[in-house]
C-alpha cells in the first residue's frame, strides 16, 4: 500500500514492504515508469525491508516544479528523513541510477552501499540529447501514445518481446498514464545531468553494477569501464538480458540484490 508525504506542497508517493531490518533496500525506478516496475522482484526479496518511491512526475507522485536529478535526489532524501531512515542500500534502475549517483554525491552519509542497475555515470551524448529533444517535441505536440509505444520495445531483447508481449503492453499502458509534464521534466533532467565518474571514484562504500549483455541503452562495456574505477565493486553481467532485468531475469537480479545487501550489512 502506498503512503504519501508533501514536499513544497507536492505529493510524493512511496511504499515500504517487508520485515524490519537494519539496512533497508531502496529501489528507484527508471524513465516513464513507477515503483510497480519492481513488482516481479518483490517475492524474491522476502527478508528485505524494501522502500520504493514514485519519483516526482511518475506514478502517484505529483509533477515536479523543476526538472533535474537533483530534484529527484531531494525528493528521496525527504522520504528517508520522514521515515527516519539514516542509512540504506540504494539501488537505481536506469534513470533511477542517474538519481542514485546524484544522491551519492550529495548525501553519501545515508549510503552503506549503492547500486547501478542498467545505469552508468556518464552524461548524455549529443545524439542522445537530440533524441530526447525529439521526444519532448512529440510529448508537447500530443503524441505521447506514439512516443511510449516506441520507447519500451527498445528496452527488451526481440526474443523476450516475442515471448512475453503482455509485459511490454503493460509497460506501454503504464507509460501512457504518466503525465506529460512528468515525462518532459525527466527528459530535460536527463539532458542536463552531469558526468558522475568522480562520484563513483570517491565512493567509500561498495557499489553494485547489474548489467545486461544485450542492453542497447546502457552498453555494458561502458558501464564496466566505470565499474573498474570504483574501490569495491560487485559486478553482475547478465547474459540474454537487455535493459529490464527485473522482468527478463528476476531471479538473477534478486540474487544480486540479496547478496549485495548481505555483503554490505556484514561489512557495515
Ligand atoms: C530509463 O530506462 O530510465 C532510460 O532509458 C534511461 C535513459 O534513457 O538514459
């Protein structure tokens, strides 16, 4: 069940599940999604206290007043403070990973460990910026349905999309329900985000990388290069997985999360 708090007069939705434990696992979703994207993992994380937040402009959270990964990071901090969570393991999927890095650069004291799940620390390439600008134009000219129907198929392998079309349809439906302003703010935020290689290099906690060998959005070779710059990295390279490991291989993704949490807890 979702809970809510208000930040600057805007509603923020989050969900806390599982038994009480010392280090909650916080999961941040990616672009055009909401916290329900982690539903396939939940039965596989039975011993974890899991906090999931709908980032501003997605799910049941109100649209933000300004774009940016910093704004998402501030929203997360508000939820953690409200719940009196002083330390956690934070794992962000894709855009949630970009937010995780922004959070790590601002508030490292909250993190016993953090993870990039199909995410990397690099800023957008000029081509990616161009693509996002085209996306903003499409949304602003009322073509959200077309935009989301083109977005999600590129996140899966063709084999998965053919075998489980219902997953894709459900995500496209979820994308259609997200407000235009939330989508535009996320695109602008991703365009404006900075390179966080320095944040990774400065991490004084373990960093988890969960990467898909077939990911076309976050090529694993680039992410591995970044991973090699961290002091302590736990790297999971998943064969046959593209950008949506929580659907494509929930068992391996959940093992990565459980084992990383156990490792962080033991060394904390
Ligand atoms: C996401 O899944 O959050 C996005 O694909 C990330 C991106 O476009 O860089």
